[in-house]
């Protein structure tokens, strides 16, 4: 990959190995945030496009896409370009890339394309070219960046309720670009991070330094963009090209004049990084360039706001006596401008109107008249005035004479620009060899701007300097974006994750603060790794090389099934890429499928993450998952507390969210129902839901109680699993015992493949698992007969819900589609329609089977040979 920022003359070359999901490529592209992506035409032949092409076009729908011929991807040309264009200070890049053929080929195609599109070439030895693998920085994939709202708010892309919004107090475009790219690619090198933190600390302790630096930095223009324009040589000399070169030379002078004030502001700083930046400003070349510029450009030529001001600056930029012809042309120009002013004041006298001379870049000089007389209409104005327009109570117009004078004015201006341009080009050619020091300057300015911005953010809230250790420990940390949004400070919480306890499972009712907490940790981690202070009383981090999140966003409009597929893709990506240096945040996994499978998937994922020592935070509503702590020592259960208060007006219990995190798993029951009740769900539905839930819970308890054999098996299995675990953990255990226990476990798993897969406690937790067993079909032959869907629907509805028998026939009556949906039901109950009460008689027969089913159930476990074992 090769990329060029058209606003800053630097080329980044990358080459790295990626897997077939192309996650790294996509992430890298997201960081670069391209305006246009160029690919070889062979990668996107219609009907035969590559996977990479498909992925890129899907992920960057609003980005222009261009194909160029394959022949332009030429590594030899790429190397030539780099040799020719790279500035001396960065020429070591040649060593890095000379055998990296892919990025060289990409560089060749890119530069050729830029030349073609911009109609200009880069001046020799003018570009900063560097190689950037995918190392050195922490990896945050693009969907995590979106989930965490690093740069864009998911609800409203226009508001700045993002991490970038929290930290961005930068004053220059370069500073804000730098902050943006740092947030997406935080550092991983502790030494560099600490150097930045030292600077922030010094800025916070030394007010004079802070304000002094801030005032200088805010006067800088976009140095990178300036450089970019300066190093491009237009292929044709147009007036626009000439004008922009002159403007840029004035900007360059303005920028260089800020070097000394910046040095003064940094004079007394003490931290190594600030001292290094101060040192970089000592570069003699700044003074040299400025001196050279001053021999040609007037001392008072400077950047000014307003187009007429800038036009005057450009016109008189070059000192007098440098070119005789230029001086003459300028005199002519001044005369014309004076003539225009004189003509307009004559007109004002002639008609007795308050006329003023105005200027705009589109119209040139024109006449403006502000009148309090609302009644004055445009046709009352003298006929000499043409092209009249009115905005509020101000008329703008011109006259035939004025148009002619404007043309003369433009003519002489073109001459002036042309001559000035010649002089400027000569000057630029003399200073090109020194201009590379500006790369350093733009680097210094953008970095200082970002560090000032960090310090600024700290002054607005009580952030703390983070430490870097092997532990993730945050004392009383809070969510920085929530703080920005809400009137009150968010509730703070602690976090403690170490290698010995690397997975935290978080439970709690809906809306209790789980997702917020997860995001808060990731945001703090990112802030720390870019060198910012963090919102906490104390914070220590383990450097994360990757940050992964799986958080479902609220505005997900996809269907349930694709939500599930999205979940699975995201989790697969995490499992493939996570290692012991990752921070992983999973917010509710397995929501898009049924509970059993959801738990199964969550459990298996958790076990995997437990084994790789990644720092993982996992929120869930599956309380069964919390029992994993019985098997693994490195998992910790935490929950969000809520309080119950009496709502006297509605005479109901209301939940009071404390947003406080505590040890253990939540003891709240049926909180989903409570949340549903508090929402606008119709009360009758909530009532029904509550009843069904009670029935299911009762059934589960009954099944658990009704089988002593099952209990016995549960205990045996549990014991066996623990022994296997113990055998695994202890080197001293004889192999024999381990083999015996493993066999025992294997045998058990064969008998209960699904149940055991999901959880060692499966039997206790999922009496319904037995439903899926092959025996179920034997036990419910009639159910299967009635409807193809009966196997799924019956046990859940009819079995658990005694009122179903009453409701079912009614449903058929109410819905004409019922007959279509349950054709068999209509056959089996032909009398339904005619004779309603009889249906009720028939129906209970179905229910008759159920009590027997319940009896059959426990027999599942009651298998003699298994008991033997
Ligand atoms: N620490 C906190 N301090 C103050 N308010 C908070 C805090 N945490 C969360 N909130 C508020 O509570 C709301 C709900 O929080 P959040 O979405 O994190 O809940 P949740 O437990 O993940 O809910 P669900 O289980 O339904 O996804 C947030 O929008 C936020 O306004």
C-alpha cells in the first residue's frame, strides 16, 4: 500500500501480511481516511473482482474509486521515484523498502496518478517518504473504533461526543490530524508514551509555559499543507498557479517568523521531549530561508484575513527595485485602484447617494450603498447603475465604466502576478535545498499542539497520569464522553485485571451501566497509550497491542439473523487475532440465537480467552456463564448494583440505578420484565410474559428436584471435571489418574454431547437440553405429527403454559392465517370451527401426554450402565 496526503507532502509506504479477512488492510485504510482509492484494473474486472476489491468497495462506499492499468504498478519505477523524490533526512527509507516490491509498485502507480490528476510533479528531493508496517502501534479494528465512538458519534455524526471531541483542543489543522491518527493507532512503546506524559505534566505544572506555547502555536497555519504546495511544480504556468505560489511564499514567511517566538516559549522547559523540540528549532536553515525570503519579499508582507487584504499583500509582496517592470506595473495598478475610488466618489456627489467602494474576489471592485430608506426600489436608482442586487437594506451594483476599469485592473494584476511569480520561483529554487527543515517544524508544531490539547483537557476535569505495569488497575475511573455529555459527573468505578485474573464477567439488569463501563475501560486505555492523562483517581495499564470490542450498537437495523452473523464474524475475528497482549471487550454475546446456544457460544469463547491470557471483560445476561468461575481461577464475577424503591404514585417497585460495580454475580431476578414494565410495552403483554416466565421457572425447578439420579450424576460429573482440572494443573499427578479421569469425562461427554459442550453444569442449568435429545421425539410422537414446527413450539408453549389450551383455538378463530400456519391442526380438529367447546375437550388430550412426558424425562439420566460408571 502507498498513500499520499494531498495536504501534506508525505508518502507512507506499507507492506504487511494479512489474512483473508483483510482486517489489517481495512483498518489501515480507515486510519488513512482516503478521498480516493486506486487499485489495479486486474483486481476489479467486472464479474471477476477480487475479494479485497469487494471488501474495499463495501467498506468505503463514499470514497471515490479509481482503477489504473496494471502496468503502472512497477516496482523499478517505484524505487526510482523514491530515490528521486525523497528528502535526504528520510532517505533511509530506501533501505527499508528496496526489497518490498509490492509497496514500491504501489508507490509507482500512486505517484504517476497524482502527477496526472494534479497536472504537476513533485520537486526533486522534496517528499517525506517513510515506511510504516503494521507494528509500532496498537491495532484497533474499524468496527471497534466505531463501537467506542473514537471519532464519530454513532447517534449523530455531526456532534463531537467522541473521544476525539473530548481531547481535541488543538489549534492547528496539523495538530488535529495528529490527534486523530493517534487515537486510531495508539502507541505501544512505554518509553515514548512516558516522554509524552512528562511533557503534559510539565505543561500542567507551568502555566506560563502552557499559555506562552498555546498563543504561539495558535498562530501557525497548516504547515503541512503549505509544504505540500511549495514542493509541487505546476506543469503549466497559469495565473492561479502563480497566485497560489505567491500566497504560499507569504505563508511561509509568516510561519518562519513564528520559529523564534516558539523557541522563546520553550526556552525554560525541562522535559526531554520539549527540550528536543526546542533543539530542533535551533536548525540554522530556518534563519537562512527567512533571510533569503526577506531579500526579495517586503518585511511587512504577511498573512491577513480578507481577500482584498490578501490581494494587496500579494501585489506588493516583492520589494521594490527588484524588477523595474514590476514596479511600473504596480504603479499602474495603484493608479487604476485610485481612479476607481475617485470615480465612485464622483458618482456619489453627482447623485447625492451614500456610495462606497467594495471588493469581492468574484466581482472585483463594485459599488455598495446602504440605505435606511426602505421605500427606495432598484428602479429608482440612476440608470447608469447596472447589475443591481439587494441584500437586506444594502444595494450592490456596478457601472459600465467600472466594469472596464475592473478589466484594466485585472489585466495589470495578471502582469504583476506573472512577474512576481517569476521572482518567487527563482527564490523558491534557491531555498528548496533548505526547505526540508519545515518537515521538522510541522512535526514539532503538530506534536506540541496535541500535547497542549491533552493538558487543556486535563484542566477541565480531574484526570490522572497513568502508569504502565503488568496490571490493568483503575481506581475510580469514569467515562470521559459521558462526563462531557451529562450535567453530573458519571459514577466512578474500579477495575482490576491481572494475568492471574484476566477475565471479568459482568452481570446486572438492563440499563445498569455495563456497556458504559466496558467502553470506559477501552477509552482510558487508548487515552493512556497516546500519552494523555486519564479520567480516574489512579490508573495503571498493561500495554495493549490490540483492542478488540464486540459491542452491538443500538442503531443496528439489520435483521435478527444477520445481527447474529455479524456477531459471529466479529467474535471469529477476535479469536483469530487475539493474543496475550490484547484487551478484549465483549458486550453480550449470543443474543441473536436461542438461549442455550447463546450460553454455549459464550462459554466456549470465554474458555478460549481464559486460556490465552488476554485481558477480557465480558458482560452478559446469561447468569449460567458466571459458573465458569467454579472451574477457572482466573475469572472474576462482578455485577452492577441496583436498588428497589417504592414508587408511591404507581404503587409499584421501581429500580434505582446506582451504576456501582460490586463483586459476585447479580442477584436480580426477572429484571428484563421489570425493564419491560417500565417501558411502553402494553401491561397485558407484560402480565402474560410474567406468567409464562413463572411457569417456566417452576417447571425447571420441578425437573431439577424430581430426579435424584440426575443430582447424583451432576455431582459425579462436577467432581470428575474438577479432578481433571486438578490433574491438568498439577504436574505431580500420575498419568494414569489423568488418563482415567479424561476417559471418564470423555465417556460422559459422549453421552451428553450437547449438554456437556455448553457447560459442565448443563444438566442443572438446562433441563431443556434433554428436550433436544433424540428421545424427545419418542416421547412426543404426537407433537411431531401435529405440526412440523411442533418440536420447537410445543414443548415451549404448551408444556410450560397451561393456558395455551384455552388460547390456541381462539387464535385460530381470530386469525384467518391460523389455518394456513397450522394446516395439520385444522385436520386434527375439524370440529374446532363448528363446535368450539368440543375442541377444548380434545385439546386436553394433548396435555395428557405431557404429564407423562415429565415422567419420562428423568429416565433420560436413569440409564443403568451409566450409573455403573
Ligand atoms: N457510571 C455511570 N454514571 C452515570 N450514568 C451512567 C453510568 N453508566 C451508565 N450510565 C447511564 O445509564 C445508561 C445505560 O447504561 P448502559 O447502556 O451501559 O447499560 P447496560 O447495562 O449496558 O444496559 P443493557 O443491558 O440494556 O445493554 C447510559 O446511557 C448512561 O446514561
